[in-house]
C-alpha cells in the first residue's frame, strides 16, 4: 500500500516538474508568485476564521 502511494507521488511529482520546467522563466516566477499569494490568502482566511469564533 505505502509503495503504491510513493509510486503515485513520484509519478505526479515528475509530471508537475516536467510541466514547470517547460515554462518560460517569467511564467515560472508567475506560478511561484501566485502560489505564494494563494497560500497567504488561505492562511489569512483561517486566521480570520479562528478570530471570529
């Protein structure tokens, strides 16, 4: 079971990295920037949710 999970992880990690490395450098920075903004918004949402309770 755990071997299957590790195999799936490595497969999809390889697919995502191939896609990411195929992007232009500007697009790579854009993906990182928007990923960081998305994570920041999720953290802010959870903080506001905790504070409002």
